[in-house]
C-alpha cells in the first residue's frame, strides 16, 4: 500500500496564491486598468506617494541572498586521536550492567583502603638519629 502524500507536490504552485493574483488582475481591469491607475495616482499627492512607496516596490525584483561565508579550512590533523572512556563513565557502565544482571559480580574490583597521610611528627620519628641513644 502506498503512503499518502501530504501537502503540495514538489514544484507545484500554490493554488491560493494563483487564485488571488487572478482576482487582483481582474479587479485591476474592471477599475480601469492602466489608465484608471494613472488617473488615481494623478488625483492626489497622497495617492502618488502610496503608489511609489507601497505598490511599485513590490514589482521590483528581489535582491539575491548572499551566500553564507565558508568556514576557514582547518590544517590537517597529525597523529592519532584515541578515545579513552573516563573512569566515571566506566563506573556508571558497570553499575548499569550489575543492575541489569549482565555483568559478573566477581568482575567488579573492591575499592582498596586508602593509606592515611602521615603527619610531620610521624615522618620525623622514622628517621634514624644519633640522639636517640641519649
């Protein structure tokens, strides 16, 4: 079964716009065409200002859009880039595997007890000294 297409086919013109243009042209002809427009513009300065500021500019071609500037070309990469998974990401991955039951419990290492930092007095006490004999 073929999928139903939505909207206007590619390249087709907007029907509403075409109908509106046709209606405007028909009204233009019924109001006197070019001669009627010229008479209307000559009737007052306000009409002439309206014609030159609102109507005429819509007939001018649009300015082409400037293309976006191209980014600067980067120098080639030398060497290899290696992705290393951060420790926090590895830990999160192991936790999610354990929760899902896909990892072996024995595979997770137990955290080692961290050694307490020695104080300055303890470090001095370990140094052999001649004065200890007295």
